[in-house]
């Protein structure tokens, strides 16, 4: 079985994220870059299946600039067998529509039995790319899974619905997306870190995938403004009228 896991390099979620006011894009140079944790959990799903079936091949796929290779190498050190990296300057600022189209093309070029992704990245937070990829590939999607079980011909899992827990399944090939409630990712060991340097990474451009760089689809950013600084709160001193002042404050703010 060949499992492809989508990985992404994102700004450190522990630091403040900022927009580039000249482009309206996320300023990725304003904080350290790390591998997205939700993708590491997706990789753990694939690696656990590989632990039980040594014939399984796990490939990580990422779209991003050259330095996204750092996230790819970490995934390889965790246990993935190889990687595919889509790099092209024309993809700067790509929206979810363009991202899904490129990843779908890369998946077709790579080949797979199962695609595993996180339910949403921690930078874009759209949560739409796995579904868009499944639609483009004409495959079933099992989204927002808390757990997943991969078998020879199908995949199943558990997700939380509005009215209770749902047990879902689909025949392979398929696309699944896991949540932060899925298995916590393993840490790379010393052997994995050393072996990651020798594992193959295939690099594709848009031309390699048969895609037209001039046809990039992006959301149009019409205006950008910095978030205003928080105003100081109002301090109420109880001199006998505090309750009335507090009530007036809540009513003025339409909080009651």
C-alpha cells in the first residue's frame, strides 16, 4: 500500500502571526518556521499502519518554497520513506483553490492508495483543501476523523457529529483528514535523523506537473489594515454605585 501524507511548513504557532501590509499575505518571515503539528498527526496515522505492515510505503507531499524542505526532512526523520516537494515562484500567495489543484496534480503524478491530511492548517485555517483535493480526484473523503483504521481495501474511522459519534468508512483509494484528537506524533530518533538525509526527495515545478504558471488562481486582497491596539478597560470603583455603573456598562456594550 502507498500512503501519501500532506505536510506543510507554517509560522510558529507559539508566536504572533502578522500580515504583510504590502501584499495582504501572511508574513512568513516574522516568526520561525515549523512543521504543522496537525500534519505530523496525519503522518503518525500512516506510520502506525506501516508499523503493522512493513510493505507499506509512506510518502510525504508538500507545496511551498525551498525552505519548506525543513518540514519535509523532519517528516522523513519520523519515518516516511520518501518525499515530493512542489516548488515554483508562481505559487507565492496561492489560495486554497490553486493549492488544491496543484496538490491534486502532484498526487496523480506520484500515485497513491490513500491520502492522509490534517483537517486544517494552523496558518490558513480554511479546512477546505482535503475536500477540494478529493473532489478534483473524484475520490471519497472521510473528514474530521478522531481515529482511523487502514485496511487492505478500505479505510474507516470515527468522527464527532452534531448528534453523536459517527463510524464512517470508504473503499480505497480515498482521502482522509484527521483532527488534533488523533494520535500524537512520535519524535524522530537519532537513527531516523541520520537516515532522513539519504531518503529521496522528488522536486516538481508547475511545468513538470503540466500546469500553467500564468493561470494561477488567487483570492484578490482588496485592502489590509493592522489590527487596532486594544483600548484600556474601564475600571469601576465601588463607592456605593458600582452595581449601577456595571449594569450601565453592560447595557451600553449590548452585553445583556
